[in-house]
C-alpha cells in the first residue's frame, strides 16, 4: 500500500479542500473518486476557523504527522459533501481466491455523529464520478457495529478476493437510511466525520501462486534490436512521476538487465495525440527519463541507458477511440549490444 499513512505530498497544501481534485492533486498516490473532497491534515495545513471551532484538526495522527478525514453520513440537512472517499491504486492487483487482511485506523470527530458501515470496496478501474453523494458500489467489507473511536481504533477485516482488482476505496457505501447513528453529546453536529490513518493490505497464508503469462517480461526472449512494450507502467494524467504500481514490471526489467550485462537499453516514451506536439514530445521524454532514473536507482549503470520521447508521432492504434489512445500512451524499450553503441 503506497503512502499508507498519508505522509507524502505531491505539492504543498495551501489551505482547506472543497473539491475532490484538490485532495487528488496534493495527497501523493491517493485520490478522491468523487467531486466531494476528503481532507488532509498535517503540519503545513491550516484548518479554517469556522471548521476549527467544530473540532476539526484537533486530533493527532495515529502514525507520523499526517492523516486524512472524510464525511461519511449526513445527506439530509447535514454537511455539504455528505459522502467522501479516499481511493488508491494497489502496488499489485489482488489475486483471485487469495485471502487478505485489511486494516486501517479510524478516529471520530467528537462532536459529529458516530456510525457503522465504514468499509472498503475494490474496483478494476479508477473511479471518477462527478457526485458528492454515496457511491453505488458494493463494499467487500464493512463494520456493522457503530464505531466509537474517541481516540484511535483499529478496524480489521479478512476477505477472499473474487477478482484481480486494482483499486481500493475506503468510506461508507450505504445510504443514510441504511446507516445507524449514535451520539453522546448534547448538541451534536448533524453529520458523521472520521479520520483515517495507517492503512495496510496483506496476503494471508496460504499464499496462492500466480500463473505467469507466456508473454511476461520475466519469460520472453529479449534479443537486441527488437522493440518491446513495458506493461503496467502508470503515470498520473499529464505527469511524469512513476506510480508504485509500475514497480512490479520495472523490477522484472532490472532483473533481466542484470542477467545481460553485455547489453545496453534505450527507453522510448509515447503519448496519444491529445494536446499539442511540443507538449506531447516533452511529456513522453520526461516519462522515458523517469523510467531510466528508476533503473539507475536499482543498480543499472547510467552508461548502459538512454531514452527518447516520440510524443504522438508513432501511434500503434487509432487515436479516434479511448482504447486506441490508451494503447498509444506507452513506454517501450530496445536493447543494443554495447559494441554497437561505441
């Protein structure tokens, strides 16, 4: 689970969050799957006075200095954005039929309502819905009892994966009518709010062996001069920083390069045709460079590597369809005998 405790930021938080895209842009690797915005709490984030008066930000993180917060109840006469969620791409997809343990810590905003139904859903694709209401997704696990977490409480769930899901979403996937509430204060807020921290997802014994595809990078013959596409290389939209899900494939490439120290490698970046040529050329170059820098970090000598960016000039599919543009946004590599580079 990358950035499990919300300690890493993509940028400096400048204030409070009112749209999902703000949280997505600031919290590294995490995103809001809806237009409603989760909140980030940390040393450099100032809570506006009208919310600080309600107790927001008084809680300390369960681990480290940062945490996230979400509204999980109150769609009727409650707080705007009555359902907020946090979403992340897993470092590797779930293995069907594998048993997992999911744990995360929650803490309740004292003046808000206490509820049950906090839980997790998994999806194959990244969710991005223009809504601030409950997501219509079936949770895999959720807490059926009202969660009284005055300080921090550890929620732990065990489940068996039914598909090779790529994304995890945390929140309340039930309606207000389906959710129980409770309060011990005289004048409670008319919504429920919980902090989240320290999230982990681990396999449980027995560990299922995953069949290796015949075209997997660890198995194919990678002879010099032939162009190969790297699978499962991910970047955020319009960005050149590798997402952690990419590391599985890149580690395979590192292993193959260490098997063949007599070969050099050139990384080739490509985009679709959305945007102008100059921008696409630069973006593809930066993404190819990011892959090369990862190889250097893993012990591949800089003298063995090179990179190029082709922008949208070498499509392998039609840019008229979503599927075609997805295929054209790719990273490839070609191996070259060292003697040919001299």
